[in-house]
C-alpha cells in the first residue's frame, strides 16, 4: 500500500528562477521528498503532469527525473512510466543458502515465479561444468520480483541422474538446495561462483526489463557434493539497478599476526 498518494497534499512548488540552484535541481529536490513518502514500486506522475505542475519544459523535467534515476531512487520502465525504486537486496557469497534468503534478510515481500520446467539435451547454453551421462539436463527457470519490479531470473541446470528425482511440484514450492537434499540425500559440500557482466539473453531481456542495458550482472554457481560431484549449476541474471552482490574476505594472517606483515604490499 502507498504511504501517501503522490498528488495528495502536493502544494504547487514556487521555483526560484533567480536562485543559483538550477531549476532542474530544485524540482529534483522536491521529487526526492515526495518519493520518500511512497512505497517501492509506486508510479510517479507523468512528464506532462510535472511540466504542468511546475510550469517547466520537458527537458527540465527529464533532467530532474534522470538525476534521481542515477541515484537509484527512481527507475524507468519502457512504455509504462517511472517508478520508485524498490529496496536493494544484498546477495552474500559467503555460504550456501537458498536465494530467497537474500530477500527475507532485507525484509522484502518477494514473489518467486516458475517460468519454465523442462528437459533438454545439453548444448552450449548449459554450463560446461555440468556433466550428464545421457546428455539430458533438467532446466528450471525462475523469476524473483518485489513490488512488481523484476530483480533476477535464475536458470538452474541439473544433471539427469539428479533431475529425475525432482518433480514440477518440487520446483514450484522449494529451493533447489532443499529439493536436492530432500530427494537425493546428497550433501552439499561447496560451491564455485563466477560473477561477470554479460549481454542480457534475448529470451530473458523482457522478463527482466533490461533491454536498455548492454550488459547485466551474471552469476554462475556450481554446487558440488561429495568427491566433487556436480549437483547443479545455476546461472542468475540480475537487474543492474536492483541488486548488490557482496562477499566478506579475511587475510591469511593468524590472530597473532599483523595482517600487513603477513601480506606485504
């Protein structure tokens, strides 16, 4: 629910035309105050409405809005309008955990949707580390959104000897880690993670609302079980303005060592 409708109680702003502060910046300051009262995902007035409200040109309105887009307060959706940016969840890479925990930790109400569940022959779209004796892999494609805003799409590739234990109902209800452990009793030992920038795949660009971006963050995770067995490979594409990826690292120094002495520059 919106905390306060954008136009309710919005006094006509008296712009200081002779102020050393640029007109677009004055408008941006007022918009910032208004945006702070709205829920994530709320739509702000159209450019035409703002032009009428402040008696300014479209160029000035666009410059004001763009300054808030750059700051991560607003986001444009092509053909739909401009919206308040939702909270930026943080994906920590320090431990194996279901992806939904990222949103739960941020206090976000998130919708996980199953886009696709299918079997396919292994091809170049499948991570090379995934080994499947019969050349078949199970593909589960999921979307993650909050407040109507798409945050990420994950493509999960599972070798056939594990995938045959995973039903459509399993894919709809549970995290892949939970499913693997519940259905196969295979222990999760570790994961190898690679983060790159990648051109948004054509089949995901619209669903992730990233056609305006030449590159998006791509995280490839390979989960390994006992003796290095590959249990699954997940490739996740993130919206560039809606997510943070972090890791915590430590020096090799023992507690008694000075880290600068242990690792000279």
